[in-house]
């Protein structure tokens, strides 16, 4: 049966298909899950239909389904009008009006002085005509006659008084609604100067003519202050409590009651558009922030479409289960199951985020009941902690007990805070315990299907592969016992180091067990499986030996497909040699008479180099164990020098460039390998009888005990001659 994983990959990765574009895929997935979440969470937003009219006698009690605080629009509108009226208008003083009035006064009296000084104007009629013609401002005949009748001293005095009055009023500011009053006051000011009638008329007339409103309404600033006042104004709110009776049976329905039912979305069964809009924003924010977290802190998950689909499905299924259980009790919802599934199938940190997401969504279902939300959140987090991937896997039974205990404590403590009755707290706590156990049971039931559908390898599956009775490990033990023993030692080394550098110890151990399974096809071409003295590599060319040795990678991948091993194990098998050089056979080839024609690339593994910490740990453990095994008289100094040299060579050769290991990690890994290898290959006491027997066998077998060629580079029998007197470190 084709898995969901395969079907989705065919859909998304088919060349030329629109969904093969990463951006399009992400948008489609986001929209699909967003619509599903909205549909699930907004189903309760359609209330029972209430068809009542003002003045009608209610035939039933109408009870508020939830607590809601709404704005009394009528009273709020009245308050807004009062606030608007209390804000004074803002005016700006136009200084150009004052300057213009000053200039006009100067121009008027300059013309009057010139006319008076002109001797050619012999008659008063001529002076009046000339004055009227040259004045810059149109003045009444009375004012013109007054100007014409004043002498030079009177003109100077009148000009000064006119300027003084204009400046007084214009500098103080004149608004449009004060303009008429200012004109009347100018006349009174002129009368109080004690001038002659003509001079008084000139001062009052010119001042009235040149007086202008110079306070201009600043509409923008006025509106800004009014809007600021409105923004600071608290609207008039009314609160309806959950369970409160809005209309009693037999009461005459009022308009205010209809308004309250409309605010609650009860009237005529209408969906509250405001609530749906708010929910849409809420869901959008949660999904957006969650994706932002994945992009920033879990890029491996964010870049994997299958993980995103799986995460979306887990959240959706958890919400549906919570929604069904909610109708029985808010504390019966197995929300923690979603966090458990995410932690096991994807990542523990993402499991914590999933617990938060589900709790916030669950808050919408339970109408923001803090106790229910806190129980869902704390239970989910406790579940994630209990299934954190450790060296010995996890126990869903232990997880269920942990969630049940945390649920009981959270329900009890929050119940005491809200002063809930003791019997009710106990009942709710028992429901919470059942919910915790149900979360583990649901996880156990769903987990195998999701594992298979999305082709995910969990610690439980890895631990099953590590069992010695696995068919492939049985074949390795029977056909290549030396390789089997070597793999077990490599697993012990790599697993211990994995804990110190933050790698997955279970994956490292299982990957080490299977890293050399390709040697099953040609076991006697590898030195650890050669029981006798004859070495087949002595009879073939170095290039052919290299081909045979390096082919154990391809043979291992073939066995992986035959036995359906997970991809993570296949990656370790493929990468545990990287692109290293088979130096022993390369050296033999270069010593040939045509050695100058040898290409180094032909004597390297195909790779790729390790892409993960786990693959790099297996590579280093494999090489270090083999190299130390080849030391004739191992001691701590020789082992340390050999291990440091192996790690340094792999680093300088670029084999560790893509595995995310730091130099500090390599130093720690070297320390672990040195400590363990020193314990494994310690010097043993030679008993006299055994020593004699050994000498006898040596004389009988001749040179059969010399180091035979044919071990691939990971056993370091070729080209790795560590100087025990030199300590090298990375």
C-alpha cells in the first residue's frame, strides 16, 4: 500500500507541477489548515435561534451562554458628543494681517502728505480728486475729506493713533465671530483719544476699513485634539454574566433586552461577525507566530513539508478530540495527546510549542476558561517531558501517569483558587486523571499509523532494530562475526560520545550496529573476518581491492532496501566513510612501476561526507576502534596519539565540514574515545604457560600472525602508523 508520504511527495515534487514550487506549497498548506481550524473552532458560534419582538411575551427563559461585555452604543454616543463639545477650537494668529495693515496705513498717510505738499493743487476739489485717485485702499468720502482737511502735524498724529489702535486689536487677535464687536470698539477707542471730529473720523474709518479677522481656525489641530479626547474616553460598557437570565418566561420583551441578545449573537440565530472576525485574527496570529518559531529555531522542521503536514494534522485531530470530549467536561479533553505525538514523531521542542498552540485553541472551545486551559497546557508539557528521547527510549505508560498526576494537581490547585467545592474538585480531578491516561492510550493507538504513513523513525522503532535477534544482525553475526564484534564496540563508543555532544544516542548506537552490514556479501575480504592466514587481496590488484572494499557501502544500501531499514540508518551507512582515501591500497598502487598514472579519486569512497552529528560520530568511532586495534602494544599514550591523529586527519580532509560538530565537540569526542578504548585494549598479564604455548604456535605457523592486508580504511591497518611517542590533539 502506498503511504501518505509517497502520495504527497508525488503531488508536491512532480516536475512541472504547480505544487512543486516551495512558496506555492506553503501557501496552499497554510490556507487549507487555516480553513480547517476556523471551521472546527467556529462551529459553536451559531447559537440557538431566538425570535422575539419588542412588546412580545416571552415563551421561555433566555439565558446568556457566555460572559460578554458590550458597549452601550446610545449612552456612548451621548458621551462622545459631550466630550467633543468640551474641546475648544484651536486658532492660529496670522501675523501677515498686522503687517499688511501697517503698510496700508503708511501708504494712506504718505499719499495724504504728498497731496498736501503739492502746491499745484490749488483748490480743495483738486486735492480731493488727487487723494481719491492715489489712495491704495478704497475709503469713504467722509474719511477722504477728513484726510484732506488735516495739516502735516494732524496727519502725523492721526497716523500714529491709527497704527496704535490696529496693532492693539490685531496683536490680541480677532476671530470671525468677534469681528463686529472689534469694529464697534475701534470707534469707541477713537472717541476717547480727544481728537477733532475730522481726525477722529479718519482714525476710526481707516481702522475699521483695515481691520481684519487674523485668528484662523486650525481645523487639523482642532480635530486632532477632539480625536485624542475621544480616544481617551472610555465607552459606556455593560456586562452580562454567563448563566444570567436575559428574558424570563412571561416577561414582556424590551428593546434593551433585544439589544443584549444581539450582542450575544443569540437574536434570530445570527452568527456574530465580530466574533468570527476576532477568531480569524486569533488563529492567523497563532499560526503565523508558530511558523515564525519553526523558521527561526527549528529550520529543519520548517523546511520539511511532510513534517509541516504531519504537525497540522496532529493539531487538527487533537482539536476534534478535544471538541468531542468538551461536551462531557472541559477537563476530559485529551489535549496532551497532540503534544505527545509531536514530541515523539517530530521534535520535543516543537512538542512544547504544540502544547501551547493546542491550549490556546482549546481556550476558544471552552470559552476561555482559565482552569481548563491551564490543565491542557501543563498536562501537555508534562507529557513532552516524559517522552524526551533518551538513551533508553520512552514509556507511554509513564507519560500517561505523569499527565494524569499533573492534571489532578492543576485542577485541584485552580479549584482552590476559585473556591470550588471539595466534592466538585475531586470529581473534576478524577476526570483529569482519566484524560491523562486517555492521552497516552490515544497516542499509542495513533502512533503506528502516523509512523507508517509518514515514514518516520521513532526511538521505539530504533530500539527494535537494535535487538540482537533482528534477522539482519543475525546474518551479520553468523556470516561476519568479526565485523559484528567490531560494530558492537563502535556502537558503545559512539553512543557514549553522543550524549556529550547533544546527538541522538539511540540513533547512533543502532546506526553503528548496521554501518558495516554490506560486508556480509564478501566477509573474507575484510581482515576482522579472516580466521586463517590467507589474504585474498595479496592475489589481486590494488585497484580491484579498493573496488571490493568500497563496495561494502553499496552492498549495505542494497540490504537496507531489502530489509526496509529506516532512512536515518541508511544515511549513516552511506556516509560513515565519507569520501576518505583507502590509503593502504593507494600506497600499494603508487609503488607500482606505473604509479605516476594513478588517480587518487579512484581510491576514495563515493560519499557523501557525514551530514549529521550521528554519522560523524560513527565515522570517527569506526576509524578509531580499528586503528587502536592495530597497535601492537597498546597503552594510553599510543591510544591517545592514534585517536587524535584520526580525528585531525578527518578534519583536515574535509570529512567533518557538513556535520555541525564544533572543535570543542571534537575535543570532547576524542577524550571519550581515548578513555573507552584505553579500557577496552588495556595490557594483559602474560601467564608463563600461555606464553610458552604462544611461542610454540608461532614457531608452528611461521609468519601467519603478521598483519594481513585487506582491511578497509576504517580499521586503520593501512597507512595509519601512529607514533606512540607523539600526542596529537584536535
